[in-house]
C-alpha cells in the first residue's frame, strides 16, 4: 500500500494571479499555515482496467476524474510509466467546510505517485509536482508555516518550510456560512482580477508583505500576523471588486461576519479574518478566545458550523 496523507493549508499572504496557466506559475510568492483539522488520504496502485478514481468511496465518472487523470498522465509521461492506475482519495474535510480541498488533494496525489513508484523525490520536487495540480498544493507538502516562492520557471517555483513546528498560539476558526460550490473558479477569478487598475499595486506589495509576515512569525507576534493577513485578504478582494468587470466572492453573510470581527475587536477580543475564493470567513485568534468567539458567531448565525483548526503536519506516509 502507498497511502499518503496531506493537510490543507490557508494562505496568510495569498496567491492570486498566474504568470503561466498551464504550469501554474504564480505572479507572486505566498505564505501559508498548514491546518491539522482538514486532510486528504490518497493511495495509488496499478490496475488491469482503465484508470479509475474513487473519491470518498465512490467511483467518479470521466468528467469529474478528468482533472485527476490529466494530472496523472503528466506524471506518467515525465517518469516513463505506462500503467493504468487505481487512485483512491478520501477527503477528511468536514462537509464542505468552505476550505479548498485541492491543496491537500494534489499534495497527497503527487506524494502517492512518488511512493507507489518509489521515485524517492525530494520534498522540493514533490512541491513542484503538487503545484502543477493546484497552485496552493505546493505548500501542503510541508507542515506549520511555509512559503511558495514564485520563481521564474517550473524548476524554481516551489514551496519550502519556514517553521514546521511553530510554537505560536494560533487558531483558525472556519465559519461555514455557505457550503455551496464557489461561483467562480479560482483560475477564472485570477484571470479576471488582472484587469483591476490596482493589480500592479497588489504585485508590487508582495515582497514586502511576505517579509513582514516572516518577521511577525519569527517574533511570535500574533497581532502583527493577524493584521497583515487581514490586510492581504482585503487587498485580494479589493482587486476583484475593482476588476473590469468587477466581481466578488462576498455574500451578505460575509459582511455580517466581518462586522462581528470588528465588534469583537472593539470589545477587546483580539481576532482577525481572512477569506479565499468563497464567502466563508476564517478567523485567526488565540486559544483563550476560541470559545467566546465561537459562541458569538453561533448566537448570530443559526446552525452555523464552526471548525477549530491549528497547525498541521506536512505529508505523512501511512503504510
Ligand atoms: O491553488 P488554487 O487554484 O486553489 O488557488 C488558491 C487561491 C487562494 O486560495 C485564494 C489563495 C491561496 O494562496 O491559497
């Protein structure tokens, strides 16, 4: 068996803009936190029949499996493999938590391929391969905090860990406001965002934001980390709003949730938000405030599901 587990990650400094769509090369570097609460387990083995992809125990039809097969063909071609493969993935991402599972999915798949064929790829090479499945997956090879450096070609665009065992008191509360599939794919959103008059500013600020975030992490400065993450998320969503045509992933409840964060802060409860290509807010806070913040969101939103996560590990080989 060649089962591999990879955890999802949340970008604190985000990737939002591609330099090369096919190779998934980014226009900026990004920095993320790998999460313990959400992961994908994937195993790969050869089969006599055609390529098959099972997700959460059910065989996927060709349309759904297309992206996976295309990805596996890329790997097979590169390493001269011709077997048909049976791929089984289980997503342990609590029912559509609004957290992209593609980061853990492609990190696990690249590592499972490596494991099945005993290629002994370095983590850097695994990150390069994971990136070609989904950009954010490049960072899920590592635990704790990692940076995906943008690089200038495929060989130089990979993630590396900056602290795989952070001691920082940092929790992420995923607030499930809407669990439906996102309206606009991240690929489409990134393409459209380029038409914003502020897009260049977004790019120009990237290096500074990465280095400020690294300082916040090395100084164990939760306040700075939260402020920078919130600012970066707001910048990303501002370029979406100011694109031509403009668009947004925000929904009425997103704004309502943002207001709760503002309210909590004015009451002295320190917390910050970040959000990705969807309407669900993720709250950054410290352990002592987790319960209070959860209670506040639960009192405003009926039956809202809130998942508490902290630092997760990098890829793990299960057997
Ligand atoms: O790699 P993708 O296609 O899932 O894009 C990720 C985009 C964001 O989640 C919004 C930001 C990021 O860096 O993860």
